[in-house]
C-alpha cells in the first residue's frame, strides 16, 4: 500500500480520522455508563448476582447474533450509516433501560438490553471497518490508538458514573441522558466518514478469499484464540470488577466505580504506550509480558486483601489486557489482500468471548461467590499467553 494518501494535505482524510476516533470514544462512554454502576442496576431491579448475569446475557446474545449480519449491512449501507444506526439502537436501549429502572420492570430491562446488544454489535464492526480503511489510507498504524479512544471513552464514562454514584444521582437519569446524547454526537461524526463509494459495490473485501477460507487457516484460528483469551480477560473485568469490589471486598459502590475506572485507565495507558513497545520488542514478547501482568493483577484482585492492594491489582489487570485485541486485529491484517476476511473471523471470535463469556460468571458467582467465580479468567489469561506466538508477523512477499 502506498502512504501518499495519508499526507497532511488531505483534510478529508484527517477529518475522517477524527470522526472515527469520536465513534470509538462514544462507544466507550455508552458501555461504561451502565457497567460502572451494575451494583445499582442490580439493586434497583431487585436481582441477585445470578439473575444479573442472566440479564446481561440479553446484551451478549443480541450482540453475538448481530455479528454475522454486520458485514453485509456495512457492505450495503456503508460504515457511516451503519455506525449511526447502531448508535441509535444503543441510545434507544439506554432510554428503555432508564424506564425499566424507574418502574422496576425486569422484562423491560431485558428488552432494552437486547436493543443495546444489537446496536453495539453492528456499531463495533462498522467502526472497525472504517478505522481500518482510514489506517490503510493514512499509511501508518492507527488501530491501537482507536482502541485507546474507546478506553478513554470508558474512563470518561466511569468518571461520570463515579460522580453520579457519589452524589446519589439515579442511574435511570444517567442512562437517559447518555442515551439521548450519544446518537447526536455520533451522527455529527459520521458526516465526516470516508465517502460511501469506498465501501460498496466492487470494493466488498472478499473477491477470492472469503471468511470461510479464513476460518480454515490454522494461524487465523490461533490468532482468534489469542484474542479470545485477552477479550475474555477484558470483558470479565468490565462486567464484574465493580461487583467484585462491592460484594467480594465489602467496598462501597463509589469505590467499585473507582476500581472500574482504574482498570480502564490502565487499559488506555497500555494502548497508548503499546505501539512503541511493540515496535521495539515485537508482538510475541509484548503479548506474553502483558499476559503475565494480567495474571498478577487478577490474583491481586482475588487475594490481595487490603483495598489499596486490590486497586493496584486492577491497574495491572488493565495493563495486561490492553493489547490483545488490537494486536490480534493487526496480525489478522498482515496480508492486505486477505486482511478483511481474516479480521472478520478474528473479531467475531473476540466479540463472542468479550460479550458472551463474562455474563456466564454470574451464575458461578451466585453459587460460589464472585471472587471464586473469577478464577475461570485465569484460564483465559493462560490461553492468551500460550497462543501469542501466532501473532508473529507474516514474512513480506
């Protein structure tokens, strides 16, 4: 690929870069608006830990169900309209969730989370497609910074959640505000996405090598397993780290939100500095080192004892989980001619692990306790570290 298209003289491309950053950031805010205050949602609806886990499956199931259709939708309507459509669905789900919390209607909460999950799935796939296109045209690495923008969004959302929890602002009011503001911001950003003709018609990225072919490749499957391990490690923290602090360590809801904020802040830091580390030490060494960090952080959260030690563990957990997904996307895209099908296969594995795996911890937490149930994440960390060798760059032709 050439790099001439990525010069500073191309303002449309630079606007598209800013726009896709906004899309990633807003997605992170929308996610954190609920996850950082899961204990409040559980209490408002009168649920136990197992029932909360089952409710979260509504998000996971609809997100996973949307993944097979997200690619054709992007090809048909383009990333801009698909991202906006996903944001509208998420916003609608958040407003319905606010109504559910205000009326303690569990059935309405389940329906709301179905909308959130469906919108999240298509939004995530479409903005990654747009980000990859912008990255290709810029001629330099962008994907880690885009995922950092998502993490900054979760930090921002966690910060808002910490303040609203400390001030006893109802979660319903917070969700309604985020649900209304998100689609407006995304709508403004997608107006600056790259022109639709770049993504339609003959540009559909699988002329001779499709997703089915990618699934038959051992390297692609191993990269997917690596992403699965790190994605489950990240997703478990997103869903359960606040609950682990509140229920497992007797912390307040505000401290639980702080723990979530520590995790996503560390994720953001890892993604900003990760590029330089990858350039110096290579993918495999960095991924194995981050797996060790994630394991150390997880064990501190589970067995650390004093809250300062536990909070330090959340930082290590976040650093350790930060690079698996972005590096997996880069590894899948090593061959530009076969990048799209491989990225589609790997991202599908990652999103299934990220969305469907963590809610299953809920029933385990109800039976054995939330801290004990999180021991299953140890296996995910080990899987990510063991399969990291598959991310080694392909030789240039």
